[in-house]
């Protein structure tokens, strides 16, 4: 197993929550992050720095 870090952008719902962010990461990018942090908020997008396990099979 390899840990990967990457910044993703998700739509800014203006009323976002932990559940919203994790659901969007799973739905759009098909990842379940080990941890994440908001690094930038713009009008249309939220930029999230993530770390997640990447399968090496």
C-alpha cells in the first residue's frame, strides 16, 4: 500500500460540512481520504489537500 497526497477541487456549496467534502471526494474522484484539509476557498470551488491509500496491486 502506498500513501498518496494530492490537491483536489470540489464544488463550493457555500454551506459545506465534513460529510459534504468526504462525499464529494468519494463521488467525483473515487477516493476515501485518510486525512484532508481545506487549503483554499474560491467562489466556485474548494481546494482540498488529501492523503489516501493507493493500492499497488
